[in-house]
């Protein structure tokens, strides 16, 4: 619901404070982009030049309401303009374009150039949840986007360039399925954690060396 936007900036601030060479990637949707915390966070992130990349996964409908009905500004990247933050609109249906945009933004952050907002336009073919029949859009619109499915686009690019054969692609698919199943089995077969773990990594246990009497 937008709370992670402030948390993302907070993590980036911690890395900056500790002198770590890290960049935080903070994801949120087009619905969360309407929350007030976004503006407060953008202001502080730019003021302190934090190493964070804000990524809006813009699927155009939030939980079920189109962007057109919730904002006068349809290009979410423009929200960065008010804070003099670099903002780019990216075709999320093209993995190569997403890679290039994130690479540029991360490089900028790592070189102390501050945050970036990436408005990555994508789409979801089903409802927001199991209880969402997605009646707020037409079947024709969904099918139109299915033709631009990034997985199929990438597979076509690979095959057209001869970078892999169908057999090699199938081997990759099987390997991924095995890794997923192994992860599921590990989670389901693992014992419940001990109650003592409840507060682990929540509070700092060491003394603060910078606090003096």
C-alpha cells in the first residue's frame, strides 16, 4: 500500500551512512504511487542524494481501478519532475529495455548521483487476486497484451538469433522447475522456527558506540 517506499529510502540511507557500496531497488505499483508517502520520500531521497532506484510496476489498473480514474498525470515518471529527480518511462514488456534502464539508474546511484524513478509499463493478464474477476477491462485488451508477453518475446529473440535450440530451452525450463520444487519441498519440510526467533533482527543488540554520557 505504499509503505515500502519509505522503507526503501530508509535502507538506502543506512547503506549511505555505513559507507556501503549498495543500491536499494524499491518496487511499488501504480496504485501505491498515489500515496502521500511517495512525495515525502522522494523529497528526502533527493535532499540526501540516497542510492535508491524507485520502480513503479505500472500495470495500469492497481487493484482494479485504472490510472485514468485516479490521476490527472498518466505518465507516472513525471512525478519525479517536482523533485528534480531523473525519471524514465520504460517498456516493461521488453526485458532488454528494463535491463538497460535499471543498469543506468543503478550506475547513477552508485556514483552518488542520487535516486531515479522508473515507470515500468507492464500488464497482468488475470485479476489482482483470486476474488477479482477483472471485469473492468475487455477481453480484447487482455489478448492484445498477451501478444506482447515478454517471455514469448524473449524466446523469439533467442530462437531468431540462434542463441539456443528448442532442446536447450526445454532443459532450462526443466532445471527451473526442479529448483522451484526443491524450494517448495524445503519450505514445507522445514520445522517451525523457535519462539526465540520472533525478535531477531528487529532490535539492535549491540551498544551504540556513538552515544556518550
